[in-house]
C-alpha cells in the first residue's frame, strides 16, 4: 500500500502515476490526520459509503472487501469506543487487526520512539490507527510511515473520525446540515472532539453557541477559525437562555485526566448536567449528543428520551470507520 506525504499530500513511495480509477475519490492511500482534509464533497462521499456499510451489516453482517488486509490499532491512551469500533469495522470488512492497547507491555517501556513503533507495526500491517496523548503526534508519526495512518485522537488536538461520525449522526437524525443552531457545552478547552466538530461544521451554515466556564472555554485558535468562516457564534456560561432554540446540544465531560489539580476538577466536573427538567425545555426535534464516556453530565434518566442520540452516535462510528478503511485501502 502506498501512503501520502503529509507535507505535500502526494503519494509516498509511488514509482509511477496511478490510474485515475485507483484514486477512489482522493482517499486511496491517504493519511487521515485532520478534518481540514475534508470538504463538503468528500464528506458526502464518506457518508454515502457509510450508508452502504450500514446496509451491508444489517443485511449480511460482514463482507470480504478487506480480506487479507491487517490493521494495526496502536493506542497510547485508554479507549473503549474508538478502539473497539475500528476493530469491529475491520472484522466486518473481512480483515484482521493487531491491537496494542496496553503500551505498558510494549517496547515503548524500553524507550522506543513513536516513529520506530509505527514503522515496526506497518511492517506487518496495511494501515495504522494511532491514538496518542501528545497533540500533533499523528502528524509526526505519518512523516515516517510508509503506509496510511489514521489519527484516532492526539491529546487536546483533533479527533477527526469522531467528528465525521458526529456530523453523519446529525444529518441522519435531522436530515440537514445547513441552517442549524448548535450548542457545545462542557470542556471546550481540552475537548478534541469539539475542536474537530467545530471545524467541520464551519463548512456549513451553522450558528454556534459555546457554553463553558471561563477556564474551559474554546481555544482562541478555534475561535479564530470560526470568525474567519463568517459563522455567527456566542460564548455563554449557561445553556438556559438558548435551550429552547437550539437544534443540537453537544455535551462533553470535564476530562479528569487533563487536570493537575484534583480540586479544580471536582469544582468543574459537575457544573453542567443535562437532566429531564432541562430536556423538557428543549425543542421536540432537538438532538442531544455526547462523544462518550459520560460521568456526571447526562443523567441516566435521559437515555430513554428519543432525542438522546449518543448511542446512535456510537453505532454510527463503526459505519464511518468501515467507510474510511475501505476508502483508504482502495475498496470503497
């Protein structure tokens, strides 16, 4: 498999030009590192492939599109949904997976560098999925990789595949993406899912509401991009005044692992909670989303509300990742 150079976007290791029908809408052999790689046309392509993957799973359970292919799942941070959904996606497509979810038992404990670990795994595999606590780690790893690499979350940076499944869920539930009022609430400073989703929604006509305490507000870098896109936005410290007007409430947990001061986490961890009383004031067709895991921020009683979309989100993640794996490996 031929991978891309992250600086130039060109196929790495290519000895000759590939035929046009191998390009696969621009995804074949590509690294997936940032949502900045996507425009509306590419998003619609991936969403339509995800629709086909959902139909395939519902009808047949699996296909053999990636038979003979092997995925390396390299996770330096804990993960339940992202790691298992990539594994399930590969298995559903007939491929196999090597999972390194406990780096404490790998050569990392011996001081091995990230580039060396990635180059080792790609000797056995066709594609690597990487989660790492350092912002920008996926881009660094991709510079050394000869085969495609997908960013599964890099510290406080981005989480592109989560953002893809988030917008896919919004479109699937609300049947539109333009003209929506979207509130993001909770930890907007460290929440990489919020960073990536904000960038993708910037491709559409979106009115943003960023709801967070001052110490966890959206980074200025992301706000600058929103301003540059011309999308209207407001920064708030409470959702009360807008709950009856928004189309999407995207909730995030306050991330304990990002705090050095336990007292600060305890002070902020329960600041925002979605409960039945708040949902009663929301529109009948609003959807409540969450990248999960949740801790305190959504009451369990809300789960039975048809507007609670977070478990649909979770399932959609497998279809989106099936679509990406097939597209990057030239089988979509």
